[in-house]
């Protein structure tokens, strides 16, 4: 049976990928992301995901236990007026990002690469969501920074944070903003000819009641 290798130790991506219905293993890629140099945020995330996929493939290709493996690699960035906002290095940078995003729209791009280890076949793609932030207060920013949550998040925030709840409106896939669009990934897996094992109930629940046109479109193919 096909096994998925998640090229990440992100707890968010680990929680998401289980809904695809395949056994999986998470392995950190540990790549130099500065090697992805395209200035377009939507292209850059795909480049970075590809670097992660290749790094894992080079590590596992000669190991028989992984001969049926498909590597799943992803990268996410927040883009404000075309400028990429990565993970903040400190509280001051997190404060600056959250202040810049407040009451404004931005894009969240999640690039994904599927790489079939045995054949080298791959599928690349990007999922983009448009996010409108609410008018949170300076005190809310400070409390959120003090929680420690922003520091491993692109753009310094998590859409799913139960207390901060920074998002006023979302046009796109909630799981993509979390870091791995299951709806987009399902379409990519179909391109590789992988059997459908997706847990529709779990995928719907992971969207946390946010509407997702991509889910509505692709779920018709999953039934």
C-alpha cells in the first residue's frame, strides 16, 4: 500500500494529512529555503516545496522500505501587496507584521509537491486564499505575542487560534491557510492515480465551518 512521507514536522500539517486516509510518516526536510529565489510569492512556495521533496527523496530512494512511498512537501507564505511575510524572528517583527495585516486583505499561498519515489513522477501546484483580517487591538496583539503562538507561523498568525481569531473573512481553503490544502492535495493525488481514501467528514470538520468552494467542487469526485 502507498505510504505518504510528509516532508515536515509541523504539528499542523501532521494533523491535516491524516484525513487523506493513507498511512504516513513525517520527516523534516531541513533545506536551505533561501535557494528558492523567485520573487513571486506563489511561485516561490512551489520552489521551496520542491526543494523539500527532493531532499527527502535523496535520503530515502535507496531504502526498500520506502519503495511505495509518495513524498508530500509543502510551503506556505503570507503575501501583503506582493511582499512575502515569513516566520517572525522575534516579538518586534511579529508585532510589525500583525500591525501591517490588521484590517487589510492579503494572500496566503501554499505550494505543494507530490513526488512518487519509485518512478520520479511528480505533481506541483499552489493553492491561494484571500484573507481579510479583523480590526484587532494593540492589546490583543500583545497578548497573542505573549502566548508564543506567532513565532512558527508565516505572517505571525494562525487562522485557527481559538483566542486571537484574527480573520474576519476568508475566500479560499481554510486548510490551505493552515499550511496544507487537503482539497487541493486531493486533486493532485488524483493526477498521480492514487486511490481515493479521503475521510470527507474529517476534511469538512477541519475547515471549522468556513465555506470552501474547492471542497464543494472536489468532494463531488470523492463520494
